[in-house]
């Protein structure tokens, strides 16, 4: 087995996969928009930009997540930009996890030596967490890294299409559910709102009792905007209290340690 250095992994991150000929037209448009769009700029949070080092002088740790989309391959975009069965793969991190416990997230994790690049990392992690047959997923775009300052991670989202059926399930103790969430629900204005704590504010989604927020919520929000799928949802409304919203949710997050991590991050609350 070949080992790759971080420099080789980052060099691979600067390379884009060739778009397969069998990618549906509606998703091809999304992939092309993702390649030309600026994810960090669309998120609009300066704390998401990757620094050379954190406050303690440590360089960021690199990881990748899989943004896996499925949907009718024969759908032709018209009045609707995506098919009714279009969906996005999300997981719920088990409350017992040490980091980001109870959060709704993309499958993904840290780079390992055997990973040639972010695509390898994202697909390997998705297989480990959800049982995804990596041969069923077609990589479409490697996005720019987004920072999570609480854990000093620089996370690269990898957009992919589920071209063949694959059984998906909680394949490890990291997750207690794995779901393809309909994109129609993610763009529904009634499912969207702001959350706030101290001076931090971020977008969120109601997933039938679960709350999608933080890093994943910001990336989903930005990618829906880049794809041209987002609908007006009250972007100027006042945020709901983060702790109160999570207390009412089914996330089962560790609220006391979450609150403490915000306070340690300073006045702005950092980038969860």
C-alpha cells in the first residue's frame, strides 16, 4: 500500500475529476456551478477561511467530507431545476462521540496516509461510516477547504453522484442514522432558520426533528445557493437561540460542553 504525504494530498486537492459522460444534466449544471463558485465567499464567514496556523501555532488538520447526491438520471431541467427524488446523504453523529457529538453531518473524516487525495478520503470515510459502495459514487468536484476552528480542521467537501444503488446504513459506531434527505425539504423556506449564540450566527434546517447547523449547515446553504436551487427563506430574520433550539431537537448534543466551546472561542463564538 502506497503512503502519501500531506503535500501530495493537497496537490491532489487542486486537481478536478473529469465529469463523467453519464452525469445527469441537472447535476452537471450543479457540478459546473460548484467548480466556478467560491464556497468560502458564498458562506460569507471570515472564520471559515483556513489560516496558516491556529492560535497555538498548530497547522490545520486536513480532512474531507462526501457531498453525495442522488436523483433521476433522465430528468430534464425546466420549471424545476432538480427531480423530485433528488436527495443528499447525511448522517447523525452518535451522542457518544468525542467531537461534534449529536450533530447532523456529511460522512467524512481526517486524511490518512493511504489516501491519495480528498476524493479517496471522502469515499473511504463514507464506506466506513455508511457502507457506501465507492464504485457507485461518481466524483464531480473538489471544493475549497472550509475551516472549523474549534478542532483546527480544514475540511474539503467532495461533490459526487450516486450513479448506482448502494445500501446505506450506520456502518460504524460513529453514526446512529444515515439518510438520503430530499433536496426539496432542504430548499423549503419553512424548514430554514437562523441560529445564534453570543455573537455567532449561522443557518440551520429542520430535518423532521433533527437540526442541521454548524459547518454542515453552512456548506449545504452555500451549495444550494451556488447551484441556483435556494429559495427566499427570511434571511433577514432574527436568529433563534442555539441552545434552546438544540434542547427541543432530537440531536441529543452535549449542550454544556458545546456552550463552553463557544465561550472558549471568544466573542464571535468561532466557526462550529
